[in-house]
């Protein structure tokens, strides 16, 4: 095994003391064991927090993750990625992570690139659908899976199809204490002269405490001074539900059986060392659990570790750790069996001492330093097997526009929204957003066969036309696969984008019939723009109006739209402005570059240099925010959306942002003739080709497809309509810019 210095730093996720539960104790013990065995190893603890502000975490806890807050998981993923950690260790138990069956944890792990080593504290033989989904996702993400019992490995392979090479058994850690006579410590707890049977842990009905209480009358007949100690506070979830009613029922049971003086229910969460002292002061440890499938019991492991004779029910962990005469098993709910076996051990001092010695010998193989060593071996193997990302030299030539993937995602109704990989996902139907974009594309694609252009322009236009709801004077947005609408009114942004598509079609459609239709549809619907409150929706409408003015100079409605919104946007800019923040909103969102693009186009149409200047200035600002290492284009990550006056986060990066930037730079070039805007457009375009933070091409060359974006772990390999359209519109735009640049370059020579 390599030295820990070769690992350097890891992240550890799980519950942590002072949160009161077995998993918190285990995670804390693992942390201490790793740090004690490997002093050079840095372990960053990310503690799951079910009650923010309740726990006074020690300095060892790097951060707390609020259980029910999805953004907290994303923030933790970013922190882990930025920390320099080389692996993530997860302590997994159902019920401590947020989301259905804890699937927020999967979202966290999927946003990191590091190898994952997960310790499973429960492996369900009969999971419900959500539990199966989460466990299978965890197995796909994990490089190594640690279980504490062979039964856990068997279930993983049989029920979930886990690879045998992936799963390793590492027994639960135990304290490193000498084997001592229990009588040496009894006086410290007022137990001198008494035979003591102990059970400890958080109190709840599944622990089977009633079974041992029901065994007490027979035991007390033969051992009148015997004491059954139940040590532990009531489980917090049970307290929240019914207070201390369960503890009171146990006390009432003892009174009814006449053994109340032989039962001590100690209510409290005892510190680690004090707990071990009490455990060593007991003569026998009883674990009457009722769940046969329980594969992990920290209390059982601790008892074996200090050499206690154990009487247990035959749950999975007990059958394995107590096998080969290292403990005693009796049936579930078998009060007679517990009475018989406890009586036998209390009566036979020599037999009890021999069993204690055998248990202690087994425990020596499980002490925390050995767990730390075994765990570190798996961490190092996971790191060694983790593939390194190799940068691929990106293509440098722009891709030719290609309609193939758009056609693949379309049918006689329109363009479908989503795909699983490259296959259209009909479950999510259609939306006007994508069909409006597709309509724009049909007028921009060069070299498309006339019949093909006619057919698909008509289909996308028909979708837009059918989406219009004259009763509400709004376009609908989402349509199911059966062509039924999901709503009567679509979002403001979808309505603004549709007006934009109509203006572009009126100006650029190759067939007069489509231009005529677009003018009519714009005239019929565009007054809705005056009721739009979203700055982006207004920007989309302005872009459509600017295009309509080019198609029909003096167009009254288009002119009114262009005159209505720019000054409002200037006012938004002044209201939100800070010395370091030159933007229209106090947050960043999607399609950011459309805001300056709309001002530039409005300024050009209206002859207002102030609008052009403001558009150029804010475009400069957003370009600076969209610059990563080595000057590469970095789209504003979707995790950034809604963060007030905050620097953008790098992921997820979506194709829409690169395309919007290309278009905005095209507008800036058209307004100024400054060739640096072409250079900026090309920088954004190269993001599609692989000149990005991950050195991965987002464009699927050869078939016109485009992946749905960049995540911290790599490509989102789905190819939805928005992404495909963004690439193809970018291909068209960059081609047009290149031709414009050539015209500018040749103009002086022509004049000469």
C-alpha cells in the first residue's frame, strides 16, 4: 500500500457528531481512524445536516450539507472539486440524504469528477422502485463499494447486478482496548456486586428491547441482583413523532412483570470513551434486534471488539461476526431463548470467559487502524484506476450547417423537445420555443433542397400557428405527444421568442408564401409584446421587430415595439448597476447575450447611437464574465442562475449561451465594422468544437447533432432540440460572419 501522502486529500460525506445517530458515530470514528493512521492525509468532512443551526460541529467539519436543499448539494460538489481532493468517501444510509430515497446525493456525485468509494450501511433485499433507482445509480457512480458483511456483497450481486470486482467487505471498525475483567469497572457506575447485561444505542421499537425485558422474570428467579441496562436516548425521529411514549411503554412492561428494579433505562447519548467504559463493565451484551436483514450493527461490533460475550438474534451481521462459536444466537422475539442463554453464561464463569476471549481475538482483526488501512487500499486503487482526461486537439474549421439532426428530432407535428442520447423522447412532447428556433433555422440554412425547406418550414410554421390562442392572445408553449396542449398560455419568454421567429421568417424565408404568412402572423399577434414584463421576452420581441422593419420598412407595429422597450432596459441597467456590475439584472440567467444584442439591433433600426453604445458596453461586460482559463469561452453555468451580484459558476454550460454570444457579436460587428467582434464570435464558436474548460467537443460531428452541454464530469450526452438548433444556428451565423469579414477585408482594395 502506498503512503497517504500520495493521496493527499479526500472528502468524506456522512453524518457527524454531535448529531446523535449510529452513522454519525461511525463517520466520526472513520475520520479519526484515518487521520490517526495517516497523519499527512487531509480529510475534509461534509456533514449531512437535518436541522441547520442545531449542531455545534467541530473544526474537523469542513461544511454542512442541508439535507433537503438541492442547492447545498451542488455547492458541496463545487467545493469538493475545488478543494484538491482526489477521491470522495460516502457513508450511505437510506433516510439521511434528501430527495426520493436520497437521490440528492446522486446529483452531488454526478457533479464531481473524482472517484467515489461508498460504504453501504444498509443493503435492501427488496427495495422499492426509488430505492432501487438510487442504489443502481450509486453503483454506477462508485469505483469501490464497501460492505461490512458477506451477505451485503451477495445481495448487491444478486439483486442489483453489482460487479464482484467492485464490492469489497471491510468489517465494522472497533475500539482498540485491552481485555479486562468487568468487575474492575462496575463500581464506577453503581453496579458493584451485580450481574449486568447491557444493550446500548438509540432507543426504538426495532431494537427488540421488549424481548429481553420479557426474559427478566425467569432470569431474576436465578439471579435476583441481575441488572439489565438499556443505554441510549430515544431516536430523535421517534421523539418527534410520539415523544418518550416508547420508553414509557418499556418501563410499564417492567412494572407489570415485577422486574422494574432489575431494569435501568438510561436516557442519554453517552460520549465515546464513557460508553466503552460501561460496555467493558457489563458481563454480557444483548442485541435482540428484530430485522433479519440488518447487515450492520456498530453496537455489536463494539461489543465484540472489547471481548463481550454476546447473545443476539440471527440478523445478518450477527450471524457472520458471531459465527464459529464467537457468540450465541437465539430466535427473533424468543424471550425464553434469551433467558436460557443469558442464564447459562451467567452461571458458567469459565464458559463465559472462554467466549469472551474468542470474541476479543476476533475483534483484534477489526480495530480501527486495520479498517483505516483496508479503506485506504481501496481509495488508492480507485484513484489509480480513475481515467485521466486527455485533451483532444479540437477542429479549427467551422462545421458546415447540417439539417440531419434537426430532421431526426422532428415529425409531422413539429420538433420534439428532448432526447435520450440521440433518440427523440416522446414522453416530453413539443414546445413552441424549439419550433420557433427551428423556423428561424429554415430561413438561415444554405444549400437545402427546395422541397425539404418547403416541407419543414411549413411544419414548424403550422406548429406556431396552431399554438396561437386567440382567446388569451398568447401563444401556448408545451404540447404533449398526442397533440394536446399542456397550458392555455405559454411563458413570456416563449411568446417573445415566437415573435422573433416571425420577424426573421418575414425577412429571410426563401419562399414568398412563407414570408407573407409570417407578416400576417406577426401583425395578428405582435401586440402581445406590449404586455411582456420579462427583459428577455422583451429583447426577443425587439429582435423580431428589428427583423420585421428590415422586411417591411416603416412597419408600424414593429416600430412601436422597438420604441417601447429600449429605454426601459436602460433604466434597468442603471438600477442594477454597481461599480463591478454592468448588467440589466442583479443576477445572471440564460441567453444573457440576447439583452445587449437587442439593444444593438434596436439602436441600428432607430438610428440611436446611445442604444448601440450601451449594447456594446454590456456585451463587453458579459464577454468578460464568459472567459475562462487561457481566454477560452466559458458559458455562464446554469448553477449561476439567480445568484445575486455573484460571479458566474462554470457549470452546467449549455450550447444556447455560445450561440447567443455569436449572434450578439454579429450584431456588434454589423453596427461597428470592428473585426474584433468576429474574433469574439469565433472564440464562442470554438466552444462547440472543444476549445472549452473540458477540452471536449460539444458538436457531434458527422450527423449535425449537439450534446446538451458540459457538466463537471464531462458531456451531457443527450442531444435535445435546443442544443441541436443552437449548433446549427451557430454554424449558419459563423458562416455569414466569415463572408461579411471577407467583404470588409476586400472593400478597401475594391475602392482602390
